[in-house]
C-alpha cells in the first residue's frame, strides 16, 4: 500500500472509476471538482490516493487555502458538505489521514478539516453543529403532495395563488440566479462567491447540475443551484429576494424542487446545510424530512483549539453588520476576494 498524489488525465480516470464504484463516495469526491476549485480560486489541491498494486483502495481530496487574514488550512471540501476520506477499511483511512497530517505540517497549515456525512470514528475533535435535511422523493408528485401535512399544503397552495412560475435550466439562468443570490448574501452579511465559480461548476459537471428560477411577472424572486450524484440531488445554494417574501416564494421554490427531483429520477432530496436550530433548519423540517448531522473532523497541532471561522463567531459581528449596509454592486466586486479564503 502506498499513498500518492493524483494529477493528470490518467489519474483522473482512475479516481473517477473509484468514485463511481464505491458506495460511500459522494458528489464532492468526483474528479472534476478539482478543476472547478483550481480554476475558480487558484488554490493548490492535493488529491491523495491509497494504491495497492494498480488498484485504488481509498481517496482523500484536499484543498489548501492560505491568507494573512485567516491563516493556512487544508479542507476536504471547502464550501461543500462532504468530500472527506473514503477507503475500503479503517487501516487505509488512518494511512490517508496520517498523510494529510504530514502534508499539513509540511505546508504550515494550522489545521485539517474533513467533512463527512457519517462518523468515521477517527477519535479526533469533531463538530456536529451543522446538519442537512433529506427527504425521499417520488416520480409522481401527487404522492409527495399527499405526504405533506395539511399546514404545509396550505402554505404551498397560497404561494401558487400569486401567479409564480418556476423555470429549470443551466448556464442560461446563471445571471438570474446570481442576481438573487448575491443580494441575499449581502443581506446575510456574508461575502459572495464570484459568478465564475458557479459557471465552472456548470461546465465541469454539466449532466447533473441545474438552476431553478422562480419568477413573478418575469422578475426573478427566488432561485436554487442544484447538483446531483447517483440517486441524490442537493440544493446547495438557495436564495430569495426579501422584497417578495409576501408572495411566499420559498414554499413555491421548494415544492417545485421536490417535484423536479422526482421527475429527474432522483430518490433523495437534500435540502442543503443548515445550523442546528436555525430558522433555515426549521423551515426545511416542515417538509417532513430527516435531520442528518454532518461530522466535520479536525487534525490540530498539539494544544490548538477548534477553528472559529464562521458567522456565529462574535468577533465577526461588527464586520457582518457593516457588510449588510454595503451596496450589492460593491459586495459583488470585493466579496469574491474575501470568500476565497474561507472554508
């Protein structure tokens, strides 16, 4: 068994073959995310593979982010909800983790963050304050409609009464998505990703990447960016324009997302990441799904504490307040320069 770094087309083919065949691999283990990250942000990536003979037995994709403001760290995978270690057994997992720790020391990273959907029992500091909500979907939307409780059906019917429409597509809807998304991120006090990031995802993973735009009299009022793999599709980034909240666009949006997922042949809809107990989490739970804790595991130098690079950290409160008061055009210009350094 040896651990090596994967680069180039041949490595990519072997990596993707492992991802396609291993049941624990997720969307974010796919090889093309490597190119998406590198082209969008210019960060170095380290795609580690455990190889026995000519056969891959485990993988770990890592992205190296570093800045004077937030420090240096390795993440698998930044911005996304999964992408940590996948291996045939625990021994190989430990070997991959050991190489990640060695690499962190080599490049001077302050920590390694591995994002898992399950507890790998690595005996390391772990956060589970982030969750996702998953819900089975059906090809026949009528079955899903009947499964909703009465209160939720009433809310969705109300949203339908305002004459909203939902459109699904790809790159042609990116401008509409980005206009709503960037405004919502400003309102939340969070730096926005560059438009090119989403463009690279659409180009790098075209078959299972979709945009939904909800319109009112032609205006985009809510939107979602979805990515699928196998039988699961995730609404990774969803937003609505607060100016139109009286139209209940979020209920209309998510009902159409569920129906679309079923029509496309998916069997599980992932509502995307939330903080435990947040308003967003509570909204998602109304649809009847199951809350699933995300297990984010850390390697830290001896004596160091868990990183606090998140909006809940009180020390960022003033920065968030100031960001919410900037013009959207300004946040679009400087936001991508900041967010590229956040995990």
